[in-house]
């Protein structure tokens, strides 16, 4: 029978490590995972996906070029229609100005005619009065003196002649004033309408700045990098199409887009090593205004600053 208690002399120390064997072994049973049948993958391979991505990229590039071309064509068409509308309006206003001018000239001629008739009557009356005065003076000369009678008649005629000259001067001055005011108002109206038409188009058509930038870049001489200054509202759109601009313009290798508060919406300034190309809307409007004044029969000078403030 095994002992549970021992006396000190019954114990003997031993050297080394000892391992006590457990009566029971404790461990966590491991459950076997069920075997799941994985279906074999039969979808497109990585090469298939790569080829499909390349084909989509090529198709997207083609569609993007077509969209850019369509936008260019639409912008050109809008600009062409705007120019046609502006010149048509100029022609209409010019015809109307001619009618107004003719009416003013007819009115002035009628005033002059009436003034001349009145002057003729005054002269005739003056001559008659002079004769009467002369006769009376001659008859009364013996009593009151011949010299005094002639002096009185001469003073009356001088007064009537002076009055006639003043009437004619007043009529001519009024005629010039009417013509000047009419011409000035017509020219200002035509220029103002042209500015408003172009302003509305440039602010509402995003394709205008694209077409404007492309036309300005095509004027660049020599190869190199350029700086493109645009309005803050057009910075994002022009930046997104930098590569498209470079592809379509041979002389440009790189483009840097900068915001410029002096450039109105839809316009741009292209800076190169050889100088700058001003394609701002205001500059192009000034050229258009000059052309309008050249083809207009009106010779008055228009103050552009006053027209711009009204716009």
C-alpha cells in the first residue's frame, strides 16, 4: 500500500529535473473542418481583362476626340451666328440711322425754307418801309431835316437785317445739333448691343473658351512651353484639356494654366518666349467695334468707356 506521509529520514534528495506523469491528460479536442468543394473559375483571365481595358481606353480616347471636335464645331458655329447677328443688327441700325438722318435733314430744310421765306418777307417789308421812310423823310425833309429822315430809315433796315441773320444762325445751329445727337445715339446703341450679345455667349457657352484657347495657341510661333492665363471660372476646364490642346497644336510642348483676374470669362492670354497673344473677349470686342465704326456711315466718335460702363 502506498504511503501518503513520510518521515524526514525516509526522504532522499536527488539531483536533476524530474517530470511527473499526469494520471489524466487534458487537451482541447480539434474538430475536423468539413471539406468544401471549390468550383473551378471559368471567368475571364487577367490578360482578357487587360485587353478589355485597353480596348475601352482606345474607345474612350476616340470618343473624347470626337467630343472635343464637336465642341469646336459648335463653338465655331455659335461665333459665326453671333457675328452674323451682330452685323445684321448693325446693317438694320445703319438703315434706320439713314432714315432718321434723312428725316432730320428734311426737317432742317423745312425750317430753313420757312426761315428764308420769313427773311424774304422781312427784307421786302424792310425795303417797303425804307421806301416809305425815304419818301416821308424826303417830304418832311424841309421841316425836320432830310438827314434825320434817312438816318431813321437806315436804322430800321439794319435792325431787320440783324434779326434775319440771328434767325438763320439759330436754325443752322439747331440742324447741326439734331444730326450730331442722332448719329451719336445710333452708334452707341449698335456698339452696346454687340457687346451684350458677345458677353452673353461667352458667359453661357463653355465651349467658347475652348475654341478661343485653341485658336490662340495656333498663332504661337516656335516650339516650347507656354503659359495660359484665363479667368478663374475657366481654370478647371482648360486644365483638364491641356493634353488635348498639345495634341492639336504642333508648336506647343507644355502648357501651364494660371488664373488672371484681368481676363474676362471665355477669353485668354497666351504667353511665350517670343511675346504674348491677347485673346481676351474685351480685346476682340474692341476690334469688332472698330470694324463696325468703319462700315458705319456715322462719323461721330464714340467714347468706349461710357459704353462699357452701361453694359
